[in-house]
C-alpha cells in the first residue's frame, strides 16, 4: 500500500500544473504516508486558498521491528514561505526525547543543508525521511545513571589512549626494523667487499704462480713447475726463487685462471684450471679442475674431476660451454642480442632454482654444491659443482642383464630418492641409466635432477653451437612431470633386466620375467598417465615390499601335547638341536632363539605336560 502511495506521490509531484497544485499533492501524499503522525497546522479559513504548507510531523525511528523499543523521538515543524519551493522552508525541531543537545544541533544543521540543496523541489517528505534515518542511527538506550555514563566516557578515553599507544609502538617498531635493515645491508655490503678482496688476492696469487712458472729457468719452453716446487704455495715458491716482483693487475681476465701441473700423465702440459664458486650458506669455494672424465650427449655437458682447495675433498664439475654460432658476426643484431639476453635470464633462473635444490638431503641423491657462470668473448661458460661419488653409472651395466634381486635393490633406492624429490616439488625430468651412479657399497646415487635438463635446454638454442657434443632425440616418447619420472624409471628397470636399452614402441614386457616384476613394470610404463602409479604407491608394491609368509595353523591338526611330540622339535629339526652346541653356524643363525629351544629340549616333559614357550615371531625367525 505504501509503495502505491509513493508511486502516486511521485507521479503527482513530477508533473504538476503549477506550484500550488504541487504543494497540495505533497500534503495529500504526506497525510497518506504518516497518517495520525501528520498534522496540517494552517489556519482553517475558506477564503484563503493556495496557502503555503505548514505541517507538524511526529517522527520516530524508521525500519524498526515489532520487538525493538523506541528510545528517541522528535517533532518536526515545517513552515513554507509563499515562494516555496524556490525558497527553503523554516524548520524547527520540538519535543526531542533521547537526543543530546549535540545530536539535536547536528540534526538541525543537516536539515538546513538538505533544504538548501533541495531548493526548487518539493522537500518535506525528504526532510522527514532524513530525520527518521537519523533517529534510527541514534536509537540506543540511555545510560542508567550518571556513574555509568562516566564509566563509558572513561572507557572511550582509555580505548583512544590505547590506540595512540599502539600507533606509537608500531611507529617505533617500524623505525627499529628500518634501522635493522640498514645495519644488515651495511654488514652485507662489507661482507661483499671482503669476498671481493679475497677473490682479488686469490687471482693475484695465481698470477704470481703463473709468472713464476713461465719464468722458471728449469723449463723455459714447457712452462712446467720444477719438482722441487710441487706442493708449495705461492709464498714458498717466491721464497725459494727470491722472486720479489710486485703483483700485476689482470685487465680483462675472467675469474678462471690457468696454471700448469707437473703431475700430468701426458707428455704435453695439461692446464689445471682454477674455478671460483660462491654459496650463500657454505661460503666461497676455490676448486682446481682436473681432467675430463666424460661427456653427456643428452645434456650437452662435460664432466671433470676437481679438488676443493680449502677442505682437500674431491668433487665433480659439470660444465656447459655455450659458444656463439658461427653465423653470428662480430656485431650482433638486435634479434640476436634479445636471444642472448633471454638465455642469460634463463641461466639466472637456474641459479635461483639451485638455491632451493641445495636444501635437499637424501642418502640416494648426489648433492649439488654451487653454480657459477661467466661470459667470455665468444661463449658463456656454466659450471656446476657437485658431490664426488666414487663408482660408475648404470649405463655400464647395460651390457648384461642384472639379477632380479639386484634390480629390486636398485628400484627401492631409486623410488626412495624420487619420492623425496617429488615430496619437495622437484621433478627429475631426465631419468636414465647415465644419471644413476653406483657407489662402492652397491648403493645408487641419483644425479642430474631438475637443473641439468634446464641447462641442456638452454644449450639447444639456435644461437649456440656445440663443437664437441651433439644432441640426439630419444626413440621413445618422453613423459613430463612426476608421472614422467615413473615412466623413465620403468624403462630403466626393464633395460637393466634385458641388458640393453629399450627402443621398441609400444613397450612390451617379456613374459619370462617374474610376475610381480611384470606387474610392477606395468604400473610404471602404462600409456595412460592417470592409471600410472606414483612413487608412494610403487613403494608399497609387493615387488618392493614382499608380504611376510606366515605359517598357517589349522584347527583340525593335533597339538604337540596330544601327539606326544615336543613342540621345539617341530620348529627346529631334532638333529640340529642335538648338534647345536658343536655348530657355530647354527648358533650365529638362530642367536638367542636357539638357546631358548635348547633349554626347552633339555627340560622335556614334566609333570604338567610339554613345556612350550613360543610366539609367532619366534617361529618365523627360527624357520
């Protein structure tokens, strides 16, 4: 009903004939809306027509439910001048209840401003609605006593003080954090200066050693260091030769210097290169790189022996040389420059990835140590320092098939390493026999995970050439992600069981293999990625964890007490028990269980029947 009244009111005031009709329509609408709360206070004189409105409204809060109490009310008296609505009416608030003088004054100010804004339009209804909304906002119960009001004021004052105190504390904390950051930045800057100074000293030492070696009268042509100077430091060599020359500056030299080793197996001198690595957690490393021990075709890198100078530990260096293609001239085009900058950003991304890989620690992983890259005139050299593992890789075992027990041993350790990588959100990406090392104890160590594939992909850019290595494509389709690692693991184990690489596609599993191994391979190399098992499921497979064989006990068999046979003789042969004190092998095999059964045999049967002391685990161990 109210909506219909409002619509009629809007239609009435939107299309008036003149102001007098507009005023009358407004009064009729207000009388319909407010009912008894509306009063027309104009004088009742019939000869006076088209008089300006004068109304009195008894206003209450708006939008209250039947259960809510009314704590504030006010009366609004509106007297409109003859030129209404072009001139704002006179507004007066009377009989205010539940409103403080401050709130009443604020309401009076808001009404005056609203009337000034609505000048030129009918406004009594808008003014009344504004008053009702104001009453609804302030419809709160009054304080019960002066003491309660005082307590509220004190509480508000305390909250204000607490906010100011918290703001002051936050400001002090912010200033302290800013000062701490400045101190840490200064400390880091000084540490960087110290590291740079240390590197400059190392470079100067290597220059002095090189100059001493080249100026040696014992070997003026080959430049070898005489045997008497082998194992000596730069200072010791200078003391022996009386070399007091000042150190020369290295202009345009890279961080990688060369010295000549007298321990080379070849007749010609072989350069022993010095590499510098930096690790945020472990510090700086000075590594002497030795001879090349192999090259990886798939990864496009070379592998070198290395020796860490400070600790004296052996290490391995993986090196990628990204040499500019011959078609690139002395000056690069903008397109070639963009490609080179893109490759540099990818290498920097690989360095960031290495920071997360350095945190990995697993007994079946080859641990990374540091990564270094430097730009030269015609190439970019990337060196990856990794842990040294004595042994060989599984690619050397592909000539002959391996036994199922050894394959199971390798599979369990590889699965443990892969599961650790996958649980840390790391994917190997290129699992093969060449990336699995076997140490002297027969345990496998997984290497080339994640970052090696990333650097190999950078090598395949068309702006680089590889004069020493070439890239080959796999004969089998490759799989990506964690399930791709499981696919590669299945192919690797199948190749170890056959003694040759798997090249046929689709992959077929020989029926001559044990059934459990066949099922394990099927779970690894199935074509549907959704059906392929993950590492957690494969670790629970019966091929990796065979179920325990329990001795069945049938209820219809006679017990040892009924048959008169000693129970100990049913678990261990009687001859073994009699000969046990004279056989050291049986003692070592059965340990304390053998002693228990020996005592039982000596006790035999007493007045209370056969003496039996056994449990299921003891029976299984004895068997």
